[in-house]
C-alpha cells in the first residue's frame, strides 16, 4: 500500500472520468485549480492506490470529503455511506435539474450535504454553465482535460 500516484495512473483516472469531477461533474476546463486524483476509500481506512479506488475530484468536493466514508443523512439523521464513484452509478443517487443536483437516495442526500455540492457559488457556476450547454456535458469542440 502506498500513497504515491504515478503520472500514468493519474492520466488513466482523468481519462476515465473524461476530465470531470466524479462527484459534482464540473469539468476541469471550468476550474482554476487542477482536479485531484484521490482515494475513494482513504488509505487510513484500508483503501489502496489502485485504479479501482481512485477518483477524479474537483478541489471543493475533495476538500469537503476528506477521508470520510459516511455522514448523517440530512433527511433521516442516520449515519449513511457516501457515494463511491468506483462502485456506484451516479444516476442512481443523483439527478440534475439545470445546475441543481438532487439526491435520490440516502447516499445521494448525504454526499450532497457533506460535500456541499449545492453551495450557492457552486450552484451558480453550474447554472451558468448549464445555461450555455456546458454542464454536465461538454460540447465536442472543448478539450476533455
């Protein structure tokens, strides 16, 4: 087990995610900071530095998630696992309405809550991009990161 992520592994994760955050789906093109390749299950919880455990995350999503695996579902108040892009389908836990991300499940609601995915400034950015057809999918003429 190691925390070193090689250049080749970073490229694989970025390409697999098509350059978009695997939590909020903001594309690297629209971030002033590079998206981060990080562990879905942190090393301290037994996660490994393998393609099966690495995700591409926008800086705000990654900072809010940290090494957490769970949080409280804001609706039910119960400890609930966070969304894991490596083992779960985004569309089963979230849906988009313009730039607003809705949680469809306890996992979706909990992830939205902990990662603060609908925080005002983040929501405004996604709404502006969505109004131009740039979120969640990129037009064919933009780079994929």
